[in-house]
C-alpha cells in the first residue's frame, strides 16, 4: 500500500508539473497574435512564465531536461502552428529545435533556483535572456517568440528599444513572472488566500517589488519622452502593391496571372495616388528579369520578362521589385552553372536597372542548407519536398531614389535587429521590408512577423515600410506606430507618406546588441559564482 500510494503521488505530481507547463505554453501563445486575439493579449506576457517557474521548483534535477523538451515542443507547436503550411518538415523541425534548447536551459533554471535563494528569480531571468539571445544566433537563428515582441501593440512600453533593443523590453516583460513565481514557490499558493499573510510576504519582498516598479516607471516615462517629432521631416510617398498571389505556386500561368494583378494595381495606384515610387513584394515577379533578358532559354518566361520591361520603360516613376536574380558562374570544375539569389531590383524612371540587393540572411532549411555533405539524407529530404535553395548575398546595398536612401531587408531579415541596424549605419534613411507571408494563409503568422518590424523602427528611429503579397502591408513611423495597415489576404495597394526622419541617433544603432552580451556575461558569472560558493560551503560543512 505504501509503495502504491507513493507511485500514485509521484504520478499526480508529474501530471501537475506537466499541466503547469502546458498552461505556460498556452499563456505564451496567447500573449502574441493568435486566432482568438488579433494583436495578441500582450499584458499576459508579463505573467506567462509563472507556471513554468512554479513547475521548475517541483522537478527533480534529473528530470529537468525532459520537462524542458516537453515545454519547448508544446509551446512552439502552438505558437508556430502555421509552419505546417510553410513546409511539411517545418512544423516538426522548429518545435524539435526548441525542445532541444529547453532541454539544455531548464537545468540552468533549476540550478539558479537551487543556488541563489532570495535572488533566484533574478538569475533565472538572466538565464532566460541568455536563451533568447542564443536562439537568434547562427544557422538556426530564429526570432519569433522573443517575449519582448509581444508588446509591439503598445508603443508606450517599447521605446526603450532604442537603448537596448528588444532585449531591454523583453527583460521588462519576463521579470515579473520569475519574481511572482518564486514568491509562490517560497510561500505556497495558500499565502495569497490570506490577506494578512500576503501583506507579510509583500513587505518581505518590498526591495524586489520596488526595484521592478522603478524599472517599469522608467520605461513608462521614457515611453512618453523618447518619441521623436518628425512633422518637419520630408515625406516619401509610396504605393505598396499587395497582389495576393502566392509566388510559391509555380508555373507560367501562375506567373502570368501574378504579373497581370501587379500591373493592374500599379496602374491604379499611379493614376490615383501620384506616388514617388511603386514597391512590390518579395519575389512578386518570379522569373529572373536579368537572367531571362541575357539568356533566352525559356521563351515563355522571356516573354513575361519582356512584357514587364516594356511596361517599366513607359513609367515615369521608379519601381522596387522583388525577384529571383539568376546568374551564370563557373563552378569548381570550370563549368558554367546557374545560381539564384532572392533579390530586390530597383528600376529608375524609364525602366533602367539601378542596382540589385541580394538577401544576406537566408531562412534555414527552406532557403539555405550548408550541410549537404554532413547530413546528405536531410538534404535529399529537403530537395524531395521542393525546397528552393538560394545563394547568399554579400553586399549591404543602400539604394537612392530622388534623394531618399533606403535598404530592403527581404522577409525573414527584418526579424533580426542587426540587419536593419547595419543598413542604417551604412546610410539608409528608410527600411523597406519586402515580404511573402501569403504562404501561411494565417493572419497571426503575418501579424507576428510585422510585430518584429515595429521594433526595427524604434531601435533605429527610422520609418519602416512593409510591402507584402498578402499581409501585413503597412507603414510604421520612427516611434513604432502603425500609420496605416492594409487588410491581409486582399488584392489591392496601400499608398501613404513615409516620414524620412534622420535627426535621431540611437544607442542601439551605435552599439547594437550590447545589452544581450551583458545578460549573457552576467548569466555565466552568476552561475559560476553560485556553483563555487555552494562547493566551498559544502566543503566547509564536511570539514
């Protein structure tokens, strides 16, 4: 009977821990744009990790990797459910990657809780920030789900991004979860059912609560004072064409239909809005304009290219076009072979090609896979699933039209702060993101993507323009406000004035992700200090 009761207790304890982790995953998902709340229930982000903190205390140290893997998989399967339409492998690969990340980071959360007593919440928060930075690095770098991004609908709370990037905002968001979670762990939930005991706990935690209140108040005050007055800045009037045609649907007829829509909507915008430039989306026109102009290997595609070039030659307004840039290069054997870049082409008045930008940061697995020799089976699997691999660009291109200097991060690239920062440091006055999110057929997916672009505007105090083929086509001012937003998954265009504001120079533009490096260094030092202190004390007791 004793063994049976013990086994039952363990099973109930494990079920409760798993339940807490599922609750934490649901709150994480609910904080961001989702199928229930269009812009996301962003206030929930401040408490979304409480169930995770409580669950970590309930775990045995040896079980933390397993629980971490469970949380990571469930959280990202919910949050990124739309990846199932991106690629057949993506909905498995991304949750598995995050299962692996949390398999490694949950033990560190447990260790911080075990070693630091009253200040465990702070070290756990540092561990979380280290995780958020780490997962944006390298080949697998992926920014979706950084907690700070949930606050994009609240410009007042994200102005500090011009100091510390999304990392400062994220720290502001996660800290309450770790503090409240530790308060629950230390004093048990029933404390909060007794007003008298709750007051005692709050008095005991007054220094920590006061410290967070000061940090939050600073963010609020800064949010009021930091926004820039750009009313005197010149405007660049643009027409953003949203053709609502998925370029992933291949074949001549699909490309022909897409061009028809693009030309029709462009003509209407030119007639009604008098724009300074017309901007299409990522790979809005698929056949490589440059390649098929030089090498007429496919007559049908060449005729489409010729139709577009003839149209551009008649225009008195520049066009910015997402395209596949095909080139012939010599391989290691000296033979000519075609390589393709995900690119942006800028055509001046009269259709003359001014310059080309080739995407610098490719999407892992679906645009770029450098491990063909090491993982041939995975490479073959990707090829069999119609993956299109691109070459990486090398030039940080800054275009100029009528005195307006702009750069064009393509789709996934606007999810990384370092890229927009790099373009601004090279002279870009406006960031023009060209995106294909139509493949997802999911407004939450497009909205999550747009939320990250809002931070690029605040970090650098530059306007951000997003021209997408399905959503979210928008103009964002240097303070992170959406000046206009076109309905997703509808054919049409958005015309508006983009403030060309260049009078602000931010800490983030100058120093980049400096705060993330501080968090990573502080995490390492704190954990080493904690382990050394524990070891010394244990030896002292044994002696």
